[in-house]
């Protein structure tokens, strides 16, 4: 097992990698952003580990290693076996937590850039695309919007909100997939080229003042990351066409453990209710589905009855699609992430074989190895 973590500050300068003991990466289509948590050592023999600024530095007691890490620093996590590492996470440090047991870096994917205030604005007779344009222009007009899923609003209000709060509301109203893509995140799941790490200045054997491997801060070159940025607002996975599996799993071969339960929805009854508030303050409701079964309610902003019906049918189709409930664990190979189409095979129950959409993936990495907990969702098709 092996890993490399790259950290850069707001000026693009590399920061020494923390002394990591545990990594957890959480990705889910139900959450607007992906998250990573890194537990790190900051003590050795009950003393703070120090960083060195150059070869002549004898160790300044004020240069405690935890002070190197701050909110807003960019982070990339590479995991794998031996020299075959893959890029698993790209994002920013959201919070630095320290206590007597060490340091935890709480990280968020590239949507962290949208944690900035936007001016109050009231829209009337607007659309998702218009609202997205307003938010993106407030954050960075160079970001390209990729939107194939528009919806009309009778009214939409932005009030004392961060840009990410607006995106969260749009996702809640529409059920769409919202994610950010850059040059780095487009390489997620791809093998790491070691010659490009730290611009070719990867150093990992210099000894610090406490006898622990560390890095001198002045040896890092400035990052030259390419800036290709896109905000995607896409139809949900249920609209996938021409489905092929990204990777395959077998109950008898590469699934370590499982608590999956197959749900056949042939006789299932579901009713979906979409609720909004009209201009005069009254409640409008649209229902879709069958009576006498499970009921699901979704509250949305002020949209038309036609849009409410579309949303209700979308959620009904999701609930009525057969699939698995529960999760299974597997190793780091193959790489998988939410919205991947995966083949799941079971020699004992071949009728369950099929291609499924991935709802969430949690990756755990520590001294005991790496493992993924994968939650599949609806069945997209039978395996080809």
C-alpha cells in the first residue's frame, strides 16, 4: 500500500505533506460535494513535530508542523499499491482540527470555491440556467457552465447566502447532479505520473529535527496546475443511455463482504408528493404514483405545476426501479466512484446479475490497507 498527498497554499506554493495515519474519502450522489478526512501525527515523544525552513535551520520551536496547514489550501490525494497510485481526491482544506491526539484535516472537493457570499437578488420568471449564471459570475466568470437540465421558476430568491447554498437549493429542487470539474478532477481514477508530482521535486527521505522523515519548506517549487474549470448541472443517472459497465464485481471473486439485499419492485406501490408555496402563500401539491403504498414528499421552491409534475415523475421512476439496498466492501482496484455503472455478478443468484448505478463510495486507507465501501443503487440493465 502506498499514498502521496499534495498540498499547495493560496499562492500556488507547495506545502510539505502531513504525517498521515488515516484517510477517509466520502463520495455520494446524494451530497452536493465530496469530502475527505485526514488524521495526521503532530507529536513525537509528546513533543510537537517541527518543520525546517532550509538546510541550516536548527529547529525553531514556533515552527510546529500543524501551523503549515490552513483553510483554503488545495489538496490532492493519490492512493494505490506499490508504485501504481491513482488520483482519488481533489479539493481544499475546509477545517484544521487539533487536539492531544493529533490533527485532522477536513477537506471538501472543488465546490469549496463556492463557499463565498453572493449578493442578495430576487428572480421572477427565471430558470436554473439564469440562476447558475448569476452565481458563477459572482465567483469566477471564467467558469464554464455545462447544463443540460433546465427548469423554470416562478420566483427564486437569494438572501444572505453563499454560492454553495444556492447550488444546494437548486439540487434539492430539481434532483439534478451538480459537480465541479477542473483539469485535476478530470484525472480522478487515472494513474499518477510520479514525474509530475511537485513538478518533479518529490522528496521523501530528509530527516527532521525529531528524527522523523519530513520536508524542508524551501525545496518546493510553485505549482503550475492548469486551469480548466466547469460547473456541471446534469440530468440524474436514471437518464443514462447505451449503458456499459465501468468495472465489474463478483460475489465469488472481488467482493470482500456484503450486506446487499435485492429489491424487486414489481409489486411495489409508491406515491410521490411535490410541495411548493404559491405567490399568495398557499400550498400547492402535485402527486404522482399509486395509493396505498409508501409515500415520499419533496419540498421545492416556487415552480410551475408542469415542473412539479416532471419532478414527481422523476422521483417515482427512481423509487420504482429495481436494485440493491445495502453495501459491499472491496479493495482499491478497480477504481470506482458515484454514478459509475458497475456490473454485479452472483453465481448463486444469476437472476440478480446486472449493471447498477453507484450511489456512494467510502474509501478508507490506513496502515492496515485500503478498502472501499460501495453502495449500489438502481438496476440500469441486465449485463451484456
